[in-house]
C-alpha cells in the first residue's frame, strides 16, 4: 500500500495516487511531502525509486541489528530505522522496524507493520493548518505521535499492574476463588509489552541522537526544539519502563510467594489432620484384633471406654495444636 500526502489549503492532506490497471506504473505526485509505503509491491518500490532516486530499504535491511545498518546517510538522504510498537491492544503485541528517510523536503516512511500513530497523525494533520511546511517537520510530528502513543500504552500498563497488585495484596487476599494462574499470565503479558516498549524507546533515542547530528540545525532551527523535547520525553519514558519492569518483577515474586504460602498452609492442615486421626486409628486397630484371649472383650464397660479413649485421643492433639497456634 502506498499513500502520499501533500499541502492543500495549508494542511497536510492525502493525495490521490494514480495507479493503472495490472502492470501500469504508479504515479506519485511531485508535490508530495510525505510518502508512506506499507509492505510495498514491486510497482510501489519502482514509483518511490523514480521519485527519490534510490531504492527503499527492504525488510531484511530494516531487521539488521548493527547501528550502522539502521542509521546512515546515503544518496543525499538520511536513512533511519527505529522499532515501533504495534498491535498493543492484542494478546500478541509487536515491535517492528520502521524506516524514516529524509530526502530534501520530502519524508519517506517504509514499514511492514501497522502502528496506530501513522493513521492518528495523518488524520490530525488534515485538520491543522500551517504546521507542516517541510518533510523534517512532518517527521517531527510523526515521531511525537509515536512517542505519545507509547506513553499511552505505558500508562495503561501501569493501571493494569496496579489492578493486579490490588488483587494480590487486597483485603480479600485469602479468597480461595482467586485464579493465580490468570494473575501470572496477566503479569507476564504486561512484562512482555513493557520490554517491547523499552526496546522501542531505546531505538527511538538512538535515532533522535543521530537525527540531531545528521540534519542542518542552523537551517531548521524549529527542529532543534522538537528534537530536544522528544529526546527528553523518550528518556523519561525509558526510565518509567524500568520502574514498571521492576514492579512487575516484584509482583511476580510476590505471587509465587503467596502460592507457596497457600500450599504450605494446605500441607500443614493435612499434616495436622493426619496427626489428629492417627491415635484413634491406632486404638481402633488394636481393639479390632480378633485374638481369642483379649481381656477387654469380657469387660462390661469396655465398649464405652474404647469409644471415650478414641474420642479423647483425637480431641487432645487438636487442643494442643490450637494452643500452640498451629491451626
């Protein structure tokens, strides 16, 4: 999918990209300031190459780990790849690479995932006049939208972690219906999303540091303030992810500790029950023997004494355990 955006009525609006039938080439308007391609086809890659003069990065290029492969200048353009969160509302969030390429007055974004900020920024820019005169300013607005979205995700994670914390340490802490497996899975999912958010923020911080050195700040003084603010925001959010990760780790340890305590309590109750019923079982076994010569069998009060002895042998250990506060 290829989308192009240009200035109309002083707002950043989507252009009607012309595409022919079957093998006809795609025409990208020359006045486009921002071209966004998602999982591009061969035709779309050719259209971008015709406009910019270079091939857009492939998915293999974007998956490179080395910083030199993600942040570099070539063919008159500034190539930057950062990890961006997507599918954060699902059970399987993703953190995929997105390439941002500045070439002259234009911005090109190449992605193989669908982060929400791309649509959010595009819809908002259509209503804002006189704010997006150049590609670098569009890049700043898009990065701010990505950072804001990451902040919203972390805020939601923090609220969910607080809810799980109350379930673990709340007044109903001894509720036997509590599903510890569900709590552990919830904490694990939140930890996975937090780690992906931290990974995204670290790559975003590296990209901003490279961007501040790659572009001519004297010619674009308005970018200097944007980069400084975004760098501060990214650092503060990265610190917040560390706090959330530590809190989730603590809650995971706490849940495992509570589960061990509950298991120990159950084992203790079973052990006490076995100890309480052991003496009555022993006495009943002795008097239940079928030997011919047993003096108790001829005793008129033998049956009553046996019953009282069995009851007392069970009651006395129970009283002892209660007195020692083992129950």
